[in-house]
């Protein structure tokens, strides 16, 4: 019995209208509830601003005030809370900050090939010490690479050649102990970059150098329990453009081929 200050016959009429309207209201509520749930999911996916569901629902249900509307309001409050939570989770995922990875020097070795005596043979070497960082935003299709290479760590597999490479006519490591590469990840497909557009600073000279990413993969590291990303990249350049022209007068080809293996672990 609804508390009613009106005459008895009017109160009875109100109760009868509420009772008669109950099946219709139930159907309307179910329809509206499904519609609202569908809209909530859609809004969560698109990260739209949450509308005032409770107010809209009450306007659409402009029928006589029956006592179980308090249950309807409670349902609307729960739906609103659910929608807001979904939006927060979605927004946090959609707009997450780029992840920073620290290069693992024990799994990162820039290597190269250089001509000897105009095609007589090919010298191959690598740098044993390097460090740097990689940032990666898979959703945005963006990222950066910054690597510093210790040029004194050059290794041809022959001590005499290593010593010669450190001298002034080649890497001149006393004057230029490091080489750097800075660039932006580009050409993303399915969250993976296909190239790096950047600049190489070697022997005191800075020039554009694009790296081709031949392989790229990210996965949970089984021991570190953090994400690790790895890549195999390649490029080529003319060493005389960086002021390293030793052997040019003897017919040495100035082409240098780079092959870089790199692994980087997500920062804690």
C-alpha cells in the first residue's frame, strides 16, 4: 500500500495504475537495460565521455511514481559504476605511456664487414661494449633508440688488428672513444617497427643512417620476469664519409656493411 494523502478512491486509482503498468514497465526496463549495457560497452571501447545514464533513464521512464523505482535507481547506479570502471581501464590501456627498455650489453653486438685490398678478402669485426635505451609505444606506432658504442672495444679476433684499428688512421679511439646512434622507430606493422630513421656519429662526424629491421620480437623474459625485446638490424655506409679513409689510395672499397643484434629489457 503506497502512503497516500489523497482521498481513498484516488489512492486506490494510483495503486491500480501502478499495478496495471507493472508488466509494461518491466518490459520497458529490460529493453532499456539492454540498450544501456550495449551503449556502455560501445562507450568503453571508444573511450567516450560517460553520459548521465540515471537521469536519462528516469526521463525515458516518465510514468507514475511507484515504490520499486528505488531498485531501478540502484541498478542504474551499479551500471554507471560498471561503465566508469570499464572506461578507466580502457583509457589506461589506450593511453599508456611508452615502455622504456635498457639495452642488454651481453646480448647486443654491433658488427661490421669491410673490404680488404679491393676485394681480396673481407674483414669482419664487432664491438664488445655498448649501452643505451629503447622506448616503444606499440599502440601509437612510435619509439626511439639511443645507443653508445665503446669504440675501444673493437674486436677482429686478432690482437694485432685490434691494436691497429685503435690508431689515428682508423678509429682514432684516443680522440673518439665512442660512437653513437640516435633514431626513431618507424614503419610499424602489427606493433613491430621495420626500420629506424636516425643519425650515426662516428669519428666525430654525424650523418643520417637508416637501419632496416630484419627481425623484431618482444616476449616475457623467463628468468627476469620482465618483457624483453630483440631485433636484428642492418645498414651500410661509406666509411670515408666519416673521415676513415685508410686504404682508399690502395683500392680498398669504402663500403661498410653493418649487422646489429640487440636485446633490451623493460625497465623495472
